[in-house]
C-alpha cells in the first residue's frame, strides 16, 4: 500500500452543502484559494491569517546559507553550507490588533527564518539524523488538509493537518495537527481583549523521532511557540514572570522586567508591550500581547527566550530532548491574549488563571 503521507499535496476541504458559519456571526472566514491563506475576521476586520500554503522567498533578497566548516553540525548550526530560512508554510501571519494594525513580521531582514507567529524546533531528530524546522533547514512542514473551519457568535476554529518531511526523503516523519481558536472580542473600546489559542498535536509516523532546542550556544534551548513582532512598534518592553527563571543573555536589557514572585506559585507568562502603527491613528496607544503555555505542557513551566530583535519564545522543551514515540501523540497548547492598553501584573495573572484553571 502506498504511504498516504508520501509526496503529500495540499488538499482543501470545502463544504458545498452547508454554510461554514452562521450568517449572523460577527466572526467569519475569508479564504484566498490561490495562496491557501485563511483569514479569520470579526465584524469585517481581520484578526489573523493562517498560511496553509507555501509562502515563497521574497523577491530581491538572497537566500541565506550556513557557513562551511570541518564538521557538518556543531550542536547549534549546520556547518555544511546548507540553505535555510526559505519557502515555508504552517504559521500565522499577520496577527492583527483591534484597529487593523499588523502586530507581527514575516521574513524580517535580520532573521529571514522568523515567521510572525509560529511553532518549531531547532532539532527534529530521527535517530541520528537532524533537521532544523525552526530555521527551515533540511526539514519543513507541508500542508495536507484543512479539517475544521467553523465560526459562531462566540469564536472561530480552524484546524489544519500538516506533515513534516526531510528534504532528502519524501516520506512523512511527523503528522502535525494545528488547531487555532479565536474568541470574540470582549470589553469596551480602549480596553478590548481577545484570545488566540494555538493547540499543536505531534504524532510520529516512524520510530526514533524526538524534538529539542539548540544545544551548544550560550543562548540555546529556544524553540517552541514563538512570535516576531512588527519592527515599527514603539516603546517596546517585556515583562517575564517565572518562578525559577534561568540566566538569559537578555536579562540586562533595559526593556526587560523579570518577576519571580512566590505569590504567583508556578504561574509563568510573558506580557509584551508596544505601540503599533495603525492607519488613520496618528498617536496609537499601547497594545499588550500576553503569551501563556498550558500547565499541562511537559516540563512546565518552561523558561522563555527573547531577543533584542523582538523575537520571543515560550521555549519548550529548552535543551531537553523529548522523544515522540510512535503511537503516543504529544499535545502542546498555548494561548495569546491581545489587549488594548498596558496591562498590570494582576490583570495578567487573572488571564493566566482563566487559561489554566
């Protein structure tokens, strides 16, 4: 029998006999069939776009390659001249604010492999074989099908199945099911908020699979759920709350506030503050993006990683190698809360409690 994941092509699922959402719902979908992009809207305004189809490398920019050295891999980067950061799919771009402003960046010039809001790992292992799905090097996710697309008065759900394949082998090694849930907006103007849940299920299709973060660099361990913000935001800062924060090269950055308060128990989150350019708004106010991992995540609470380049990660599983046994799915669940204004610690803790209760 032919392997159903071999040579996978994208299959779009449409329901011709029934509407995809209630006509009265403020939340809806807009689908660009050519690019296979799925946009969730609310009252006609975009909330986010999921890139199911391949997003090609931008014109006029040279595709990067790792440098060549004596060994093919040094525990941090490939050293065989491999291309990275190229065409990819299976991520959210853009994530929008309440005034239609773009909160995130794709193909940023300093790190072309960063892709707005995405989930990936620096080492995807098949026994001794390694690919870097974070840097889109030697392995990437390929679209298979959209399995759910529903909208109601309370929210919208989009579910996509992708398969991971190494560049030198057409056989799939991991089936990934990404479920994106968007809540309706709550609150009055100036204090509006919405949640975006991203639930990822990983199912190994072959034996010997494992995931982990970078191993041998001083800022290693990054990967997992990540966001790269719009480079044009102003007054950028981060509050990182964690009961046992590790040492990180960004600790001394002026824009970072580290909080380790026993009163919060094992709660851990990040709140990202900034003012984003919006059409028709001369002086935009603050927007807060909060990031939470589910307390059911293995090794929770995992530590965080952030860059001066506005790339922030809930870095599961850090440098720990997590096996993906065939027949035993791994569920990785996270939440983003987008809120107008600059939140307080108490508001952030209440949002963490609401997600993890």
